[in-house]
């Protein structure tokens, strides 16, 4: 059963990713990226990480990509603003062939791990409580640094988007 | 297939390759940005599957931190795209070359 769900989810993820790099209009790319990210959220749920599944759907697909969609609509991109890309398909094909040895190397490295049952664990593994305990016991300093990083990103975005002087 | 970590790694590597190809093959700066997001997500898949393999929750925390970094990156990158589009009226990443040497004037 988990096999079938995993195959369906990975099919949608790969189709969404391919659609993202093949569409010419950025709005279609953002929509297919949402399909891909929701399918990856399902893969997180299969890997017994229900909190990350929730975060992926709410934060990634719901907030970040929706922000991208808002920016695309806000910029009012006409088709003559889009770059002319005559070598898109050949570059993707040649690059895909060139990436095969790299992928084979990584997969060969991971295939030395011995098999273990990967079924879904219940009993609080990946739940909000266990996650919070792990985060605030062992990862407190990175958590605080992330808050500073988000503050810096907020200030940086405001500084970039200030009204420019007339010569700008 | 449930008893192995390999399908998850293969899925993550396929998605990482798709994201990398999007970065090198496309000129539309929005699609470059979304490809970077896809690469971050595939790294998350590898982290979480290794965490499931070792029955540890620390990789899930790392994946959460990566998601927070992606959110910070989204804020900065999208405001940068907005400024560049306001100035150049184009989404082509090849014309964003104001740091090139040809515009330097010696006085």
C-alpha cells in the first residue's frame, strides 16, 4: 500500500518539477511547483514526519509559493518581458545526460546502506510534541540564529523596496 | 520497496537534477528562483529519509531550519526581482549585468 502511494506521489512530484522548468510563463511554473511541493509533503508523511508534512503544505505551498504568485501577478509580466530562450530544450537534454554519472555516484554510495523496515512509526515520532522537545533541547542556538536571520531578511527586503530617488 | 531507503534517495536525486537543470538552462529569473526552492526540498527529502532510517528526529529539525532559511531567501530574492524588474522591465537574467566592468568610467 505504501509502495503504491509512494509511486503516485513521486510521479506527481517529478511531473510537477518537469513542468516547472519547461513552461514558458512563470505563473504556470509556480502552479506546477505547488503540485510538486504538495506531493513532496505526502512523501514527508510517508517518512513519519507529520509535523513537517503540515509545515510543507501550510508554509511552503501555502505561504512561500503563494507569495511568488502574488509577486508575478503584481509585476504584470507581459509576454515581451519574458526572455527569449531558443536553447532551452537542448540544454536540458544535454545537461540531463551530463548529470547521470553524478546521480549514479550518489545512489551507489547510498546503496551500501543495509535494508531496514521503513514503515510509518506511530507513537509520537515526528509529532509536534516530540519535535518541539528536540528543537528546544538540542537545537536552541540554531533556532535563535534563525530568528535573527529572518529579522535581517525582513529589514533587507524593506531596504530593497524603498521608494527610489527620481534618477533611479 | 518499503524496506529500503533507496527509492527516497532516487526521488530526491531526480528532483535535485531537475532543479539544477532549471538553474543552468533557463534565463527567466523566477524559474531560477523556483528551481533553487526545488533543490532545497530535495535535500530535505534526503535528510528526513535518513532520519527515518536511523529513527532520529534531529534531521527533521534540520529540515525545518532549511524551510525557515528558504522563507528568508524568498523575501530577499523576491524584493530583489521586484527592484530589477522595475528598473529593466525584463525578467531575463542575462541583462542584470550592472556590476560588469564595461560601465566603469575613469575620471
